[in-house]
C-alpha cells in the first residue's frame, strides 16, 4: 500500500507562484511513475505533469514552460513548481502514482488564482 499527501496549495494572485508537494509513504519502492492532475471547477480531470524513473519528465501544454516537476527520492516527495499562475489554473491538484500494476491517488490540494 502507498499513501499520498499533497500540500502547498493556496490562494495566489495572477502571475504568482506556488510549490506543490506530494509526499509518499508506505511501500514507496514500488513507485515508478508520479503524476500531477488537476480537477477543474467543471469537475474535469486534466493531466498536468509526470515524472518517471530515469528522471523522465513530461508536461501538458498548459504546464510546459511555466511549471517544473521534480523528485526528491531521499524524502519520497515529488514537487510541482508552478510559476506565472493564471486564473484558469485554479482547481484541485491531485498526486497520482503507479507501481507494480497498482495506482494510488492523494486527496488533493486546492489552488486558487485570483486577484
């Protein structure tokens, strides 16, 4: 079993930055893929970014050039540095991981971009 806890969300003005963190606990050695997703205000789930073993990273078009996903293996965390935030980036950000054929989700952290 793997447990995930997101943190770092909040209210930020347009153009501002936030750093989201996903901390994994439990059987973390099985995890090979970390993903960030966003639940939009319309309740749609959108892919944001992924980190895979081997330090491979992939971003959605929305995230590309503005945000960076990084992995801290010592602390079992994967962070999402979000710069130049826009109101349309608002939503609940969820951490998702894969490993050995199983998938786990966190509870999410709310990001609100508003002036």
